[in-house]
C-alpha cells in the first residue's frame, strides 16, 4: 500500500507541470489503446482486401487501407500495442539487470567489479542501433530476440547509475547506524539501498521509453525488426514509404503515431524528473 501511495503522490506532483499533465494524459491514452487493442480495432489487422487496397478515408476505413487492403486504423492500433510491449519489456529487463550488476560492482570490489565495468564499457562502445542491427542480423529477428538485444544495449546505462548511487548511499550515517544495530547486509540492501537508488533509475527509464520505441521502429523500417504481418510502426512506415507515389496517408499516419508517442513519453519523463528531483522542486515549476 505504501508503494501505491508513493506512486500516486508522484503522479500528482508530475501532473502539476503543464508538460507533465499533457504527457500523462497522452501516455494514459496510448496505454489504454495498447491494452484494449483487440476491442478497439474495427478489423483484423492482417485481413487482406486487395480490391480496396490503398483506399482513402471512408466510413468503412477511417484511415484508409494499405497496399494489401488491410485497414490502417486497425494496424495502427495493434502497432501501438507492439510498441508498448517492446518498450516496457526492454526497459524492465535493462533496469533489473543494470541495477543488479551496478549493485554487485559496488559491493564486490576487485576482479568482479573490473569484469562488470569492462563489460559495460564494451557494450557502450557500440551505439544502441548499430549493436542491435548487428545482433539481429546474426541471430535473427523475433519479438523476444529484439527485446533482449535492445535491453542488452541499455544495461550499462542503468548499471553505471546504480553503481554510482550505491557508492554514494552506502556510506550515509543512517546506513552505518543500521549496521551498528546489527542489521544484515541483505536487510540494508533491500530496505535502504534499493529504495534510495530507484528514483533516478525510474526517471531514466521513463526518458528511455521513447528511445526504445524509436530503435524498434528504426530496425523494423530497415527490415531488421519485427517481421510481417505483425504490425509495428516502423514496418507500417516502411510499407507506406514504398507506396508513397500512390498514397502518402500510410506514411503520415505511421510517422504521426510515432511522433505523438515519442513526444508524450518525453514530456512525461521530463516532468517526472522535475517532480522527483528535489533540486528541481526548489527551482520552481517547469513547463
């Protein structure tokens, strides 16, 4: 119950900022679309209707159809679901793995620490998109593989922040007091260290969601992401790009959805950072 209370308080603080309120509304709508995609989509997103391919907007197809006659609205709705599933899965795995490795490197100095930091440096030496492209090209592209590859590229990002936070927190007076009273290292870790390092990691995670969405869309646009007929925003953008001479609507719709989602999560992440960071709160409200 305490965790829910803290979450609600943080969301209320976030909504005090204009950008946070707008971002929160947009993100909530995006999440609702993703959750209720099978209910909201008027058609099967993979249903072919070649006779009506590249049709314009109409009462039957509100956003028109693609080059195979598939309903664009239905495919955009399911594309939202794919984007959210990929983004949240990637962030969850990267956050958990990065935090675990960061804590381990801070608590176990010596060879273990050096190995972890070398691994972080090795992965970070490659841009996320390039690393993902290379891994997917070698290992193949599927939803689980795509999630693991992108998450691996983000682990060092969370690991370094977690390590720095642990090194800062573990020498605080209240930690030393707990040790004097006989608290075990596990109790100190789970009841004091982890709760105190979560806030900056959550902020980073919220700001990384649009980055993950963009990476997945980039890979799908290049043909290295999710395979057809699975609807993804990058795949829809690629389909529309190949048929721009016949209709620009698929490109406009896919790029618009991608832009709105990126803007929404960025605005929410920035407002969340201001709400959680005490220094930002002392500086006053930001738009």
